[in-house]
C-alpha cells in the first residue's frame, strides 16, 4: 500500500496529481481536516461513499493539535447534570483504550482532599462512583494523607487530609487525526491539505448534487460543491459533490455566513504550558481546582514532558490568525502551579513551550464561558451540513450522527450506521533489539499498519529516542516521506511534537532534522532555509512565552 497521504511528497509537494483527483465525481465533500472531519471521512469511506476531505491549512492544524490531549468522560459535566454527554464520552474512551492501544493510553488522576475546599470528599466520591458505573468498572480509590503523598509527593500539604485517584486517558491528538486519515485512505477516502474553500458553489433551483453548468458562487440555491484554492501552488479548482459537510469547528460560522446564516458559535480559547518532566515530575496526573475561581486545572505527564492546562476564555482575536497564549493566561496557570506545588518554586523560565487552541462551543449566552455546553450540533442549511461542537473523545459518535443526517440527502446510499471498531489492529512488530516493548507499542498505536514499514525504513541510529521526548528519529523520516508535509511547522508541531517538547522549538536538533528530512522532502537549500526561518518565527510568536 502506498503510505502517502494525498498531496504529499516530492519537490512539488505532490500537487501534480490534484487536477485529475479533484475532477472526479464525489459523493461527499468534507471541509475541515481536524478530528471531526477525519472521523466523517473514515466512516463514510468504509461504507462505500466516494468521499473527499480538504483542509485549508494542515491536517489537525486547528483545535485538534492544540487540545488538552485527554480522552476523557468529562467528570465536571456530572456537576452540570450532563449525564448523557458523560456516559457517551466514557464509553467512547473505553472503546479507544481497547482499539487504539499505544496511542490512547490510560492515565490515573490524583485529586487532593483539602480541608474546607470544594468539592468535598463525599460529593467528589459520588461523582466518581457514577463515573465508574458508566464505564462498567471500579477505578476510583481514596487514600489517607501519607499514602496520597506517596502517590503525589510534590503537592501542597497544608490542610491535606488525603486524596482520591480515578482513571481517564490521554493521547497525542494530532497523531490520532493522522491515524484516522490513514485508515480512511485504506478504505478509499481522499484527504488533501492546504486546499482552502474560496466560495461554496450553489445550484440555483436545483437539488444539491444535481447541479450542472449552472452552478454558481453566491447565496442563492443549494450547496453543490466548492471553489478551492491551493495554498501551495495558488491553483484554483471547482469540486462538485452530492453533499458538502462543513467540519470546520470553531471556524464554521465563516462558511455558514456565505449563505446568510447568523453566527451561532462562541469560540473559547484554552491555553497550556509545557514544562520539563524533571522540573514538574509526576507519576500521576494531578487535578485541582484553581484557587482564584474554582475552575478545574490539571498537570500530567505527556510524551516526555509535563502539560499544564487549561484556561477557558472568550477568544476575540481574528479567527484567521493562529491562537496564542496571553500574559494573563500564563499568570493564571502559574498561580495554580504555585498553589498546588509550592515546594517546587516553579518560575517562568522553567517553561519549555506554550500552545493555545480554540474550542467550537455553541453560544447559549452563559456569562461564564466554562458553563457553556460541550455537546456537538448538526445544522442543515440550504444544502450545507455543518457539524461542530463536541469533544475529541466522541469523534466517532459525531461522525455517525453526521452520516445519519446526511443519508436522506444521498439517494441510493443505504449503509448500516452502527459503530464499528475505529482501527484495524496491526500485527505485532517484528523483533528489533533497538526498540523496547513500550516503544514498539507506541509505534503500533500511532502508525497502525504502517508501523513495520516505518521501522524498516529507519537508517542507522534512527531508532534512538530524541532526548527530551519519546520520539525516535525514524518518525521524522517517515513523516517527510509520506505524510503530506508541506511546511516545516507541520513536521515539528503535528507529525511529531518536537516543537512542544524541546526548548526553542527544537533548534538544537535542527541540523540532524535537516539531514534526515531534506532529501525525503526534495527541498532545495534555499527552500529549507526559508522554511526554518518561518518555523522559528512562528514558534517564537505563538509557542513561546508572551512578552512581559
């Protein structure tokens, strides 16, 4: 099987094949290359639909590479009475733990029981009991003070009476998107990055999908396709489809506005800090309530570093620009760390990197952003099916709901829409003395059926781990060879996460990254230098600490 994602590889970025590809007749055109769009592409392709996904930037560029990296039921939703959302999320978490082992991994959370702090022990234990009941297991435990300090030795001890531990899960969100896309490709789905929608095409007076030459851009008529612009070559294309699905998340109101629809979303920003694991060492994730406003904050071990998050504030910046953490958010998260881990005396220079994502939340008019619902929504407006809201954890449920809504608009397509395992289980990797058992499981989880080919493609020394991360050098080669890398930022911030795990975005390892990847990408020396300069400028402006 060709390992390449569409539009990837070679000096031209693999764009030469696009005219013929985009000229095909498509059953489904999916706009948006995050986890929602990827999930819809997979579920549609495996059920026989000719499905094309286009993404205006890079796969997982938006929210789906900037999440909190948690696959969780949403314990806090119980407090808000959203039992259905929590039950659905817990069940999907359990499916992913089984079906995506090595990519979705168990994570134990510790929550200190402090005298006088909310929620109290009884209320928290009741919530955990319901949480476990929904998962069909007992993962919660209460510990006395001394035992809890052995599990979480760096937490504040004043007024500490003990603590609880419960189970959730974590993932590499961008790699989850890429594995879903690879699985969709195996079933015949097509995904192309850096293809932006300039304008939706509409068929005046005709049903969507039946448009002929009269299809035009504008507000009138049912959506029947889109005019696309290639962000790499600047070429333009017209693509026709029986149904167009917008899976653009927090950006969905932009496409809806082309048909005159009023905004319905409230973009909320969640920002995070990344610290070295040695500076904030955690065996358990630690969950806490922020001392200023009582919002949940967490710190947990991830990919060789420690993540701290998250904020939940209205994002009022231009949605065309990349989100970045603000000074106020840095101060907010540092205050939580100082309160929970006072003896570590953490300071800002300990921070390796930062990142911020924008959540697609339906606007219900709540004064407190954190009280807005996290359920997904589907809106069919004049032939455009918008799918937005929801959680990383429930992407399969969201995709199936979208296809159920789409089915009546696709005459002749009558597929069974019950859940199926997300991934085909890959065979074990052939033994390699340079890979530990955990490394082999990690590669199988992230690359599925391609894991063995990745290992086989490694050159001497490329199965070694890159210091400060859990990434091996061979992952860089594989990404450059066949994962539609169009810009250096895509290689270091999404195909791998070195831009978050290494100081300065990985500048100290850039020479070896270049030696491995430049020949695979087919970039000239001038192209590499331009890409490196652009990447480092982006990292300094959006992934480092903001100016004081």
